[in-house]
């Protein structure tokens, strides 16, 4: 149920979103907030504390606290590391900013072990992630298909 205060706020936000700098900041903060809220909910369901998450990631608990308090600029690499520690996979989806319509589809990716030059002997080669040909072929425009 909408309150009398929501209508002016919606108008104010619509007006502010026309400013590219405001919109950029708003979208960045919104994406980080959405991600961290999901992480908090998942940690609660899995009964994982910040300290335990830090131990799982091999970092100091204070680093996790800084991220969860939204006091750091959240990097994509940090998001992936947290997701991996929680045995999750981070998915990134692009949506049309005006209508919410999906405008890009992510192909499936698979790990491939590439024979190394000797430096990766312990792993038996370098790990490289490549697109799955079956999925990639269906997502490429005809002019890009080999």
C-alpha cells in the first residue's frame, strides 16, 4: 500500500536519475546492496559467521566486516571470492535500464586444462575458462559464426 510520502519520493528519484553522475552512483550502490543482502541471507541460512567466512576465504575477519558494512568499494573479484567460499556461483545479467528486458545472454563456460610450460607442474597445466561451443554458437550472430 502506497503512502502519501511515496509519490513525491518517486518523482524526486525519477528526476535525479536523469543526472548521469547520480544514476551511476545509484546503480553502483544498488548493485552492491543487492549482492550483499543475498550474501547475508545465505550466510544466515548456512549458519556461517563473518569470522567463519573469513577463515573459508583465508583472510582476516576485519576484511569481511569492512565489506559487509559497505565501507569498501565492492570489486567483482571480491564478489566472486565470497560466492566461491559459500559454494555459490556469481551470475551477472545485463538488463535494459528502462524496461528491465534482458538484452544479453551469458554463454555457458567450462574449465579446460591447458598443458603448461612447466611452471604449472603441480596442477598439471594451466586452468583456462573457455566458452562452451554449443552454447556460444547459438548466441553468436550469423556474421560472427565461423
